[in-house]
C-alpha cells in the first residue's frame, strides 16, 4: 500500500470503511479484555487463551491501522455522467463476440468484478479511462488479449 497515493472511494465505500473501523475498535477493546483476563504471570508459555487473544489483538490492530490510513487518504469519487470514462463512470462495453458488460469504474478498495465494479488500476479499468462511446481498446489479460468497444459512458 503506497502511503502517499490518494485512495479513491465512493461516499458509500468510505461510509463502509468507517463502519468497519468502528466495529474493529469495539472488537479491539473486547480482545484486550480477553488478553488481560488470560494473562497469568508465569503461565504465558502454555496458555492458549493468552496466545489466541494476543494474536487477535495484533490482527485487529493491523486492520485498524490499514483502515485509518485509507480513510485519511480518501478521495471521494462522484458518479460521473459525462461522455469520457473516468472514476465514477458507468461504461457499457461489447467484446469481439458481441457480449456486453457494464462496468462501474471505482478505486481498488471497492473493486468487485463479480458485481461489475472494476478498479481504475486494473488492466481493463486503466484501458477504459479516458475513452468515449465508439472507442476500441485492446487489453492484455491473463486469458490473452481482449478487445472491447465502448457502447456508452454514463
């Protein structure tokens, strides 16, 4: 994670991260209480409850740090309705076989290709940014080369 780059998020995505952060802060308090209860002087080496609580605190702390960093560098992308594809745009494309797909361009944190949300940092997302209706793009993907025609940009 590059700590100087902005994190592109929709408002909905930022709200989800903030909600997760609040839940993790509560979970951290609970894990710290379990750690305190499990700590028995002289008994640390053979205390699975202590080890489990210590591991959970470490994992939760790591995720809290990650979320705080992302939220602190968040740059909100608005839904776009222009004719040029950019973060926030919804783009309909057609492949060489006539199959159409609709993609919503988002930041990497919110990427979910199965829901049509692709990152502007992905190969397909990068290729589509800056394109207009009628433009063709060729993208190298793990399965080979993909040629897409932009049918609409919203």
